[in-house]
C-alpha cells in the first residue's frame, strides 16, 4: 500500500458502514487509509489508460501533502509469477461458488491471511460465511471476485511490505476519481457509501493484497 498509508491499514480498522449494492455490511475494526475507467479502459498495459489517474502528488487522507498516488494498473502480466498465480487461483475459487476452495490459500500461523482487523474465533471459512448475507459464502465470493477483477496498485516497492492491492480505489483519494472510475466504484459500493468514503477520506470497503511471493496477505473491510 502507499508508503505512510499501508502500514495504517494493516494495523488498524473499525466498523465500516455498509451497504454495497449487494447489501453486505462491511466488517471492521481499527482503519484503512488510502485507495480505471470505462469498460473500454480495461485493456492490458502497464501505464494508466487514458482518463485515469496518473502517479503524482496530491493531498491524501488526512490532508497528507506528501501522498503520491500509485499508478493504476490493469495488466496482470506485469505481476511476478507467484503473485499472478495466486490471483488466478483466488479468481478460480471465487467463480466456483464453493467457499471451501479458498481454504488452501488462507494459510495458518504467521502466514495466515488477515480476514478481520479485530480477529475472530474459530474456523476461517466459517467466519467468511458469517460475513456473507446468504450464509453460504456466495455473496463474499462475489465481492472477492469483483475486487480481484478491478485495477490494482503496486505499493511499498522495495520494502518488506511490498504487495499488489486490489481494488485501486484503496490508494486513490475519492476526490481524485474520474467519472468512469466512479462508475466502476459503484459496482462495489452505493452512492451513500461513496459519500461516507469522501467524508472519511479513504476507501473502506473490501480490499485484498498479494505479495510478490504469492502470499494472500489480507482480505478485509473496515475504516
């Protein structure tokens, strides 16, 4: 995640407001800071496509004047093989409709995927089911799929926290989103959520991160 902001996200988060278009209430605890374009913009390419935000300094969350917006990326071929493979496996699991297929990628111990900033008791798959409105995990799989199919950002390059984060909204201040990007955002959130996000200063719905080594590091929501 973006320097100065990623660390905050991984360590903190609180109840998110909720209601994306599918009605799931975002899960939370202490908080995330920071966050392509019209359908035709979803094309391979390392650089941001026409009309998208390009890297540059802009006031970030909490007015941080030093925040630099990461480049929005959509070309999965730029990912290291291990990260690209994990992305493929997660997409495949989400499309299967069987939430148990995520179990092998959640890990355990120090390598367990962060699913809640506040922690949880019991089985991780049961926990994910509890977050899903249908109780079977189908809703949470749909959200994971939508997140993974969005553009992404490469954050904390060259540091122990380096990773690829989906969706890119996580690292782009809400006020910097273009009209096509807002349309894409509304695939995940309602307009009411967007207004709350702007007031809060950061994207607070579900996001997921994969390390260059292919570790599924987190899948969380919260502010």
